[in-house]
């Protein structure tokens, strides 16, 4: 299912990365005097990256849904699948296949066909039925033992068929993952994952000859550096050829430039067939060193990418080689809303803008999303908003509000900086995930930073109170107070007030809010003189919008009517208090 969701990154990006890596390594190995079979096998080994390490790191950095995260995940998924034919082909490369090359090709085709047929059949019919029978016993212990037994049985069967135990374990996981019981199976196995992973890497470490490390440090470091650079360049180029910007290519290339854990499994197969005997210790040392360097490389990758983008490179390379064709005849926008990122948050902002008649434009980095949404009529175009040329295309200098709603923290900071270089008047609202990211964005002169975890806590807080039948008015007051206190505390270091709704005001504890007069509300038909809003509540009416016209500083004797929108200035708690005046009058059934 993951393959289908990101099929372009998997099929095109993965095949480019693996194919080009094998080709380049083959050429280099042949120049060094290795045989063709050894050169191809070395290409297999180096083309694979560490899914376990990379996926864990990008999940911790909340970058799975970023463009470079999706591209890297797609390439890693392709590598995890291509390991199967690599293991099947390796015996034939050694020339040890009984019956010669023709027989080897026949056996590979037969084994591959058997896998293609048996895996879907087992995943769709056999395994769901078997796990259903086990689940009916309602015994967690039996379910766990059954899952382990199934994995071991499939691994043993593949071993008897002439394939490796590791490949059998991989196929077992693939079959179970497609059943409706996959989440329960994963939940039972997950506690053992770290233990099994530790055993795996400990066993790899035990294979390494420390004497070889001591005697050949220069060779190991040189080859390791060469592998990291080569894989980063090839993977980055593959991502750029997909149409993604240079920054995404750099980040993806640096994240998957190590040698992967499947390479160790493949190396054992090659060692058994005499393809790696002379350089096995060198391979182990290089693989372990590149994997150990991965966390440091990924952490430094954003800064390295920013440095590269400062170089005088072609704009097309920076923004993407295959951008989506732009709409013809687009009018220049003024006083509009710019939405950067069209995920769930961006979609909701766009929907609200469309319903209220606010002009807006969307910048998105996914070509597929741009094509799909443009067909629906959305004013969206492709581009990386970190580049000022892309922002200018969105008429950023004339924008009233800019909303940044993407998942990449480093890119968010870069976009904030780029926006502020082009415009100081636009009100800049940033959506971020964590409170810890707020200060850096305020330092870059963002006007509002909305942390998801804080807003989630506020929503949970209000739902809890509602369950205890606390009146809605009290909940609203508490929520307003919590937001005001919370944001003011978070912004103290940046010396920004948290309760403003307008970027032109700099008064403490004052907010500008808009409220609509409902039909049959106490406001209907009354004027400012009758309501005495300033005297009773300390609230000032700045303007009134009626139909499509706005009347600033309304006369005190002008009555208000249903559907009028009043722009009010006052303290947050006072604005919440007068909200009941705008609502419908509740009829008391006892009167």
C-alpha cells in the first residue's frame, strides 16, 4: 500500500538510485581490476541503504511527510523490494550455478515466479484464515507464538528452497503485514524489535576484525568517504530528476548515503559464493562506519543545503527541473492571502478563505498535488517557497497575510526568513508542531506562531470541561484566558504580545475581533446609544460591514441589523462576555 501511495518516488526514484549506483560502482570496480561479476555484486551491496536507521531518524525529526522525507522513503522501499532479485541473482554471478548460466536463469525465473504467485496468495487467503483461527482463541500468548512460528516456518521453507533465511523472514513479514491482524502482530513483536536489532548489530560487530581496522585506517576512511559522497550525489540526482527542488535532493541524498543492513545479508550470500572473500573485512568496516555517521550527517544536512543554495546556481535547478506548467493570464493579486503548504492545515485555511471571499494563492512542492488541485479550480502553483523568486510569483509584496503550514522545521525557518526579506507589512502566521520551535521563528520576525501541541492541549481541556457539564460561556472564558496566558508566556523572550488580532496594534491585552449579529439577537434593531457597549463592557466598535460595504466609525444612532458584522476592540475577556448579545435569544419554556 505504501508503494502505491508514493509510486513515483518508489518506481522512478528508486530505480534511478539503484541502477545508477550499480553502474557507477561497476565502472569503478572494473577500473580497479575486479571481475565483472564482482563489480556487479559490489554495486548491489553499495546501492542499498539503511531503512531502519533513516526511518527512525526522520520520524524523530518529524520529517516523514516532507518532500525529501517522502522521496527518501520511496527509494528505501524500492531497495527493500529489490533485495529479493539481488539475492536470487547472486549465485548466478558466481558461476557456481549447476547446469550453467541458462539453467541459472531458469531457476531464478522459476523462484521469482513462485514468490510472485505464493506471496499474494498467502497474504490474501491463507494467512488471514490462519490468523483468524488463532485469534478466535482470544489468547495473546498463543497469537504471539503463532506469529513467531509462522515467521520461522516461512524462513525455513525458503532456506530449503535454496534461498536465504533472511529473505524468508522478509517475505514472512510482508505476508503478515497485508492481513487485518498485522497491527496486533506488530504490537506483539514490537517489544522484541530492539532486542533483535541489537543482536543483529552485535553479530555484525563480532564479524569485524579489529586488527584490520588498526592496520588499514586510511583505506577504510577513504573508501567510506567515497561511498558517502557517491551515494549522496546519485540519490540527490535521482530526486532532482523527479522534479523536486535542489534542497530536497540534497537532504534526501545525505540521508540515504550509508550502506544498509540488507547489504550485510546480501554479503553473506556473496561470501558463500566466493564474490567477496578478498574484501569482506573492508566491506564490514565501511558499512559500519557509514551507518555510524548517518545521525551526524542528517543533523548537519539542512545547514549544508542552505549553504549550497547560496551559490549562484541556475534558478531552474533550485526550484525543480520539471515544474507544473503555470496558469496563463493570472491576474496580479493585492491584499490577498498566501498559503504555503497544502496539507490538512493549508486545505482548511483555503476553504475558509474561499467561503469568506478572501483572495488567496497556494504554493505547494508536490507536483501531483498541484495538478490534482488545479483541476479542481484551486489557485495553486508549484514551487519551493524558500526561494524569493517563487514568493514573488505569489505577489508576496502585496499580500496581507502569509500562512506557512509545512512539516519541515528547517524549511519553515528558511521560508520565514525569505518572506521577511521581501515584505515587512504582511502578517506572517506560522504553524509548527512543538513549543520548542517557537522562539527561533519569533527571532526571524514571525507575527504569530501556532504550536500544534499547545492547541491540542487547549482542545482537550475544553472537551474535558464540557463532559463535566461546565457552562459553555465559562469554558470559552477559560479557553481565552488559557490561550492568552499561554502565548504571552511563550512570547516573553521575544517581547511580543500574544493576544493581538491585528499586526498594526501594539497595545497590551487588547484584541480586535469580528462578530456577526444573529437573527433575533438582542443587538438587532438597536444602536450604539441604546447598547452602551463602551460604558458597560469597555468595548469599542471600530467598523460595521453590511453586505459588501464596510462603514468605519459608525454613527451612534445607526441601528444594527441581522447579518451585520461588527469589528470590535477590547480586552479578550470582555469580548467573550458580550458574545451573548450577538447570539439568538433563548426562549424560556416556563414563561
